[in-house]
């Protein structure tokens, strides 16, 4: 298994808040060493590898993860707690899971 | 046909041009364990349409504890008009008490609304949806060109499905405009929230909702104090689509 993390760099060169938050959670959850590679989706560079991966996988939110299995099949995770639970055998708090769901579904709070 | 065989993408394409009543019929024909999410606003038309197909259709609302008195009265009016036991979902008391104890009653004006919405709305919604096979929402494309432009009439719910439990989401009003919804309300004498008569379009919690002026978008009446630039994690279409053009 090979895990690629795609994080975003804003137009002013700073990292996106959510990406930094997820990086901190990876460290806190003790699973950062399972991330084999980190690439950037750089707003200043439409040809950056991270944006190319986002296009290829139809992803429009950062960060996201591409998990490549032994058979070469790729699975994309856009929600951190799902990667943690389904791939890394970890568990986020209920509050963190809700926050992840809301970040990935910006319309839910309008219900 | 088992629920796992329900092909949401194919049905979305097939029913994209159909009327909301037809989409509701599809939903109710395929799913017994289904409920309508009723926000206490103009999505009341879904209730009016659904009871004509299934008179005892399940309906739930998220009672955040911060709704307008008008909205509570309206929910009660719907219970009586349609003889439906509208299920009111409440926040987890421990989580809510901790939020209020730590941050007070108006933390959303300072810290943003998501933490409060997470506790008062999304967590109870998640708890409820874990018990259902399908739900029905009043989401429409015209409510937000940015985030709802691609709302299909039916989809597998990407937010609340789990590897063990597939959940399907029907959005029968997706292709209707606000004007069409109000035409239905008038033509069918459907009750509506009295806040609509006071300039409110999108209705949420009392501290986070305000009336809008003529020609203001309905979303300008919600969380107006928040900075749009904080929503910075989108891989914007301009960037994502830049290559191959």
C-alpha cells in the first residue's frame, strides 16, 4: 500500500488551514509515517502535480489522499477520518468526524 | 431488487427532467425506510406532495433549540395540517452543554458557525440518517450557484454512507426555482412559515438568519458576518480545469 497526500498552497504561498490541520492530526494520531509522499496543489501553478492529481480524480477540495493498493488500484479519500478508520485502523473523535463531514459538504449547515 | 442494487446515477439521469412528484414516487416506491428532512421553510412542499403518495410518510426536523418562534409554530401547524408526527431531533445534551459552558451562547459570531452547527444540526442528522436507507431534502440548484449547481435529483449520499450502510438521498426540488416552489404553495394552499412574509427567504436559527433586501441572494441572509475568504480549501474549478484548455 502506498499513500499520497495532496495538500494545497494558496496564491500567497501559505498552506491552506485545513491541510495544516490534517497534517497536525496525522502527527497526533501517530500515523504520519504511513504517508509515503506529499505533493502540493499550488494555486500559483496550474500545472502543479497536486492540481493534476485533483483533475485526474475529479477532486475539488484539499487535502485529499490517494491510496494505491498492492494490485495498483487507487482509492481516493477526501475525508480524513475515513482514511484513518478504513485504511490506517485509527479512530477520530465524533466531533472531528462531524467537522470533517462539514468541511467536505459545505451545504449541510443550510439544512 | 435489493437496496444495494439501486443505481442512483442512472436514476438521476432518467429522472432529471421529471416533476418532483414523480421523483418522490420513485423514492417511495423503492424505499420503505425513508424520511423527509423538513427545515421549517419552503421545503414544506415536499411534505404536501409526499402525503398524497404515502399519507404516513416519515418527516423529521432538526430542532437546534435556536429556531425562531415562528418556525416552531409552523412545525406545529404542519403536524396538525397533515396529521403527521413530525420527529424533532435534538442535539446531544452533553456536547451542547460543553459548548455553551466553554464558549457561551453566541460563539458563532466569534469563531464561525460550524462548531455550533456541527453540534446542533449535523450530529443529530447523522444519528438519524444512520437509521434510514434513504432521505429526501429540499435542496435546489438555484439556492447556491456555487455549491448546489450540481445537485442531482437522486444520489448515493457521499457524506453519510458508510462501507457497511449505503444511504440514498433524493432532491426532488433540485430543478425547481424558488418562484416555481412558491407557485406550488399558492396553487395548493400550502401553509408557509410566517417569516417569509417578513422578508426571510432562507430560514435557519434565529441568531444566524436575517431578512434580505430585494434582489439580494437568499444566502446573504445567513452567517453574513463570516469572511468568504476563510473558505480556502477548494481546488477551484479555474485551477482544476486549467490543463487541456
